[in-house]
C-alpha cells in the first residue's frame, strides 16, 4: 500500500470513529491491569475531588487537574448512571495502600481514590492531580467502570507525549494503533485552583446496552 492511500484510509477511519450514526463501530478502549494498589478500604471521603479531604484545610500537592470525559458504547451512545472510579499515587509516588511502603511521606491532603456517576450524556468529572512517575512506571491514573451485572472494566490513563511511555511495559503491551485510546492531553489552564485540564473518553465494548465479548 502506497503512502498516499495509507494516509487516506487512516483519515477515513478517524472520521468513522468520531462521527455519531456512522455504520462503523468505535474502537473500544483497551483493558489493562488494576495493579496491586486498589484500596483495600475506600476512604471515608470518596467523592470526585481527590485534592481535598473533608475536615482538612489543606490542598493536595501537585498540578491540580480537572479530568472529564464521556463513557459511551461502541455506537457512541452515552452510558448513563455508570459508576466510574479513579485511583493514583500522590505527588511523592505514594499510594494509600498498606502494601505500598516507599520511604517518601504520604501527602495527607490527597484522597488517593474517588468515584463519580455519569449523567444523561454519559459525562463524568474529577478533580485530581496530573499523574506523576511511580518507581518503574510512567505517570498514569487507574480507571474502573462498573456496568451493572458485569465485571468491572479496568484500564489505565496515560499522559500524551510523555517520554517515559516508551519504556513502560504496560503501555507497550497495547497495540500501537490503539494507544491513542488510553492517553489524554494534559493542557495548562487558568481556572483556579486547577492549573491543568484533560479529557478522556471511555468506549465500552457494548451495543444498545448489551454486553459484547471483549
């Protein structure tokens, strides 16, 4: 296949993957491991703002980020009232988990885990920090979606154009043509307290609310 034809086919694929109502299905977001540090006990303060903890006046250290997106099926239809969870390490690379015992201190103002539910348009929103490197891993955020009556869908969200992605063993396991489905562009904003903003859509392998095989 010559270069011009390849570019045309890729462009057409991109249009079909982003245009509602097209016959072609969207590419489903790849599944990934939940990792070893999903909380054993969810924090008492477990809302969608991971940067502040009830009863404390402090704010999490790091680049405060507004993370939002939509959860849809492979036809682009919004999935409503869907529980979504995120969890990640704090600015010091620490997870809130008893098996994680790195020497650096835990940020007492970072919640570590949060949840939300999608609205009628399939939209969700979190306030968190831009992910940072964890020993042996590129910056990432763990994400889980809980379709009723099904096993959770788990993936990981990576930072677009992060150089350490190239050496991350889990990121590299994803097929090259699907890696764009698990990255988000963290862009600077001036919307205090947020200094960063990112959008991450999740496409579940379902049609008309009916589960499909993975």
